C-alpha cells in the first residue's frame, strides 16, 4: 500500500498562484507515474498533469503554460505550481501515484479561485 498526503490548497483570487504538494509513503515502487487530477462540482475527474520518473510531462490543454508539475524522487514528493489561476480552475485536486500494478489516490485538496 501507498499513502499519499496532499497539501497547499486554499482560496486565491483570479490571477494568483498556489503550489500543491503531495508526499508518498509506504510500499513505494521504482516504476511509477505521478499525476494531478481535479474534479469540479458536478463534473468528472480530469487529468491536469502527469510526470514520469524520467520527468516526462503531460498537461491538459486548459492548464498548459500556467501550471507546472515537478517531482523530487529522493523525497518521494510531487508538486503542482499553479499560476494565473482562473475561476474555472476551482476544483478538488487529487494526486495520483500509479505503478505497474495499482493506482493510489490522495484525499484531495480544495482549490477555490474567486474574488
């Protein structure tokens, strides 16, 4: 089992920035993909960004150029730097840790973009 703990959500004004973090512990793998997903009220959970162990990244079109995912392999953490936030970025953000055998999810952290 892998446990994920997220932090960094909150309330921010449009145009502001937030940095989310997620730390993994437990039975970690040498082959895994980190991901950030989000779920807005009444909508499905969508991919925001992913990164492989070799730091290959992939972003949803809606966040390209504004968000950046990064990882610290030594610390078993992943971050999501979110800049130029928009009201439509409001959602619960979940980190994901996917191995060859399973996918684990954090508890979610709420991000609200509002003036």
